């Protein structure tokens, strides 16, 4: 027989054990829930949380980025969905010639994205560094070999899993490939890809309006007709994008592309396999400049040569600390070391 005091202690111990088991079960269920996020669960808002790419608070801030390869060719212009990207990387796919873009989407869900184009092997470490699901329309044999080896979660329009892509008869091939965020998310879910983001993100600061700033133009010397410029407007503290001196417009909403940060990143490019492909030295470090708030900040870019999934960092040359971005869309312009860039 137990004494009343002993009985109370046993009852209390049983209650604590039961509460502990309930807590462990709840945590286990929560972990399972996160690891098996449905599209609807990923889209649920969490107050006070910001998109790791743009710094903007949004409903989809936990959603894993979708990195979509887009055309730069004049026949494909205007592109659809470009204004709704959180971050865009533009780079040469032939040394001194054609450029392409990778648009990263977390916050917004464009009704249409395109036109899509084929990928290059240089794109893989960039997409991996943002923990992105890579979206493309085929690619060079270099990247297709890597994708077949399972180096990154990807959705390839040539395979068109779960009808994720479609073509338009009104646009000439190979520039007529399009998709939507809804199609891509459904395909990613059915392919069993993780939908919750693990990218640590960039630091962000609020913009600094300065009425004493003057309007200036940043020109990036890609070869014609891929040459671009950004008109800085002090009134809105924004950089308006132009190509061949024409406004870069989003086909979906007829709005001009308007960025808050421009990164000019110097990277060596060399041709491989004749005139068809190039190789960009994207792992290591090099010089860069960040244009924000009407100012130019000299910087160093850095990405591990040993870990393709490492974060692409932009460091202050004096402090060696990461430079925060202004909240909003960011463009990273990858240019060759001697390519002309002016700010006037």
C-alpha cells in the first residue's frame, strides 16, 4: 500500500510524463507537417516574416525559390512575369554576345512566365546557392549531364512533367515556351520536391530618400541588342530598366521594370566548344559594385569553390561584412572584367 503522499507523487509524475509525451508527439507531427508541406501550407502567412531575397513581408516568404531561365532575345520581348521576380541574374551565355536571365520567384505568383530558354552549366551553382528549384527548357549537354546525375531539383520543359509548360503558336520557336507559377508549384509537389526554403537570405535596409540626389544613368555594355541601362529616379529611389534604350516592359501588366538594387559583378568568361557555349568563373571571388539609394558601393563578391551550394555573398571591401540590400527587387549583372560600365 502507498501512502497518500506517495500516491500524489505518482499521480503528479504520471501527469508530467503524459504532458511530455503529448509535447513530443506534437513536435513530431509538426516536423512531419513541415517536411510534407502542401502548396496551400507553404502559402500560409506568418506575420512579421520577410522574403529572404527581397526583404519584403509576404504571404509566401517560406516558399522555396523557383529559378526560371528566361530569354534576352529581341523576338521574345517583352517578357512575361519579370516585374514580379524578387531577384534576377543576367549573364552572357556566349562570351561578348548573347545574354540570358535567371528570375527567382518567392513572393509573387505571375499569371504567366516566359519566354523560357535552355540552361547552361554555369547556372547550376547560382541556383543551388539560393536553394532554388531550377526551371528551364532543355540545356547544353554539360548541364543535362549534371541534371541527370541529380545535382539539383529541376523542372525541364523538354520532359514537361505534369503539363508544367505550354507553347504559343503566335510566337516563333524556340521563343514560344511559357509556364505559370501554379503549374510549376503543382509539378514540384508531384515530383516530391521540398517546397520550404532553406536559404538564409540577405540582409535588408529601408530605402533612403535623398532629394539632393540627381537623376543618373547606369549603362551595362553588353553587345547590341543585349545592351541595357538603368535610369535612377531620385523621387522614387528606383532604377528604371531599359534595353537598347527602350523601356523594359512586363508583358503581364505593361509596367516598366523597376529595381531597388543593381549589382555589377565582374566575372571572367571564356568560350568552350567553339562559338556555342562559354564558361563563367563563378566560384571564387572578384570585384563588384552595388548601386542603391543613388550611391555606388565598391564590393567583393565571394562564392565557395568547394561547395556549389554556397551562398553568393557581396562583401564591403573595408569591413569584409555583407552589404545589405534595399528592400525590393535586385538585379545582378554579370559582366566580363573589361566590359564597359558607366554611371553618369
